[in-house]
C-alpha cells in the first residue's frame, strides 16, 4: 500500500493545498494577453508589488540578460528585455516567491532553486548554441522541471525522507522510488501543479517527461533540452532537488541538442558562470 | 591527433612549441579546455596524445586523491550510462574540476 493511500487522499487531489501564484502574476498575465495592453501598463502593475519589482530588477541586471548598463526602472528593464523574456521572467519570479519561505526539511529551498536555475541556464545555453528562437522558453522549462519535488517535500515530508534515504543507498533513481511509494512521481505531480496554475502546455510536458527512459523518444525540444541540462547539472552537483546520482542520458534527447562531446566544456563553463549570478539575483535580498 | 578530436583529460605526449621553438605546453600535461582554446588560437591543428584511454596521467601527481575522486565519481555516475560518450565526457569534466579544487 502506498503512503498516499495510507493518508487517504492521493497526492494529485491535494494540489489545492499547495501555494498559489501571487496575484501580481495573474494581473500581469492578463495585461500581457490583452492585445491592447502596453508595456507601460504592465510595468505599472508590477510596480504595485515592491518585492516583485525589486526581484525583476535584480534578475534583469544579472548575467542572464547581460545588459550593457544597469537599469533601475521596471519599465526600462521590460522594454530592454522584450515581451517574451518579460513573460518568462515574471513567471519565474512568481513561482520562486510562491515557494520561497516554506520549510522543506530534507533538501534546502536554496539548494533546490540552485539546481533548478542552473538547469534552466544550461538548457538556455544549449538553445542559444542551436540558434533556437526565444531561448527563454528553455530557461523556464529547466527552471520548472522539478517543481513536483517541492510538492512532494511539502505534502509528504516523512515519506520523502525515506525515499531520499533509499536513493542515497542507491536502491534506484529517486523518481522510481517515488513511484513505488506514491504510485506517482514528481514529474507527474509537477505537471499537474503547472496545469493547475494555467502554465502553457510545453512547460507542463517538459516537467512531466524529463526523465526519459533509454528507449523513449522526446516529444518536444523543451523536453529534450531539459533532460540533457538535468544530466549536466546533476553531474556538476550544483544544488540538488534531492537526486544524488546522475540519471540516465537518453540518446535521442542528446542527439536532438545537436551537441558533440567537445561542446560540453564550453556549455559547462557558460552555465556555471551565468548560473551563480542568476541564482543570487533570484534568491538573495 | 586532430584538435577537434581532443577532449579534456587527455595526456600530451610531446611538447607543443611556437614557431621559435619555445615550448607552450609541456609533454605530460593533462589537456584542459583552456589548452584546446589556446591551441586553436595559436593555429595548431594537431598534437601528440599519449593514449586515448581515460588518463592514468594525473595518477602520478597524487595517485591516492585521484583514485579517491574517481571512486566517488564512479558511485555518482553508477545509475547513469557511463558508456555513452556524452556521459563519459561529463565524467571527465567533473574529474578535471575536482582535481583543480583539490
């Protein structure tokens, strides 16, 4: 019998117990979806939320965007980075702030976001090398891929501690141990939360399918890049979402990145130098 | 071996010198990504490598700690597929980074 069944309610029906995104995010999103909306309106909405404004300015000034000069107004920051990047920046900021102050127990929140941000940066670095349009999509997919782990840590702290213990003893990959204990895993739970929040579908799919088995075929580029970025970041051990051992690399996903092995040192170097700065921009006061 | 086939961690078999004969990298050096970039910028297309196998090179430097690091990395990669060239390359990058810090 799974722990979830012992508790009575399956994890997936407890998504409502999880934090919701700040109202500023919803207002900002309406403004962005409004065909008559302007960047001024959007900047005004964000400015009503001092914490989000400050965070957006820090991230806009971080190595993620590499702006030539420091910007100190939200409107200027948004007009420089553009609408598509703004959308992903607001969502990233909203998600991190929704979860920031919750206790996790086994894994620190900082370590979790360090892993996620670095995974996003690695994914974006690969997308840039592939000359894909709007690389920020890949940053966001990487950032959100393990969000289901947060749900499990929050909803089922005790069972997750046993899962981490079993994983430490190398009884198997953490997501497989989760399946044994919960009859679901963080990938499925994460996708359910993202759908509950109304996040665009490609990010939900990337979260849901980022653990590709050996013979699986990635269905979209977001999934493939997130998968490869996750392997890179777990190898480098920058932060952790609980996983301690490097997961399996799926060869189809690897081939979709169009990378060759000698590209990896550069990807690693860019990822490490960018991620350090972006992590502190997102997490520090 | 051609420069594009060189991966960090390989062992240089012969000194690399500039046209005046001044050695730039000594034989026995473990090739790093920095070396590869430098070689590219110097216009050197080919260098002599001691062996294609993952380097026993650094072993001579401090065999105990290298062995310890490798054991740790072997465990860290044990649930992955280290026979995949990309995973092997990541392993080598991690080893190189760990050696730099020890």
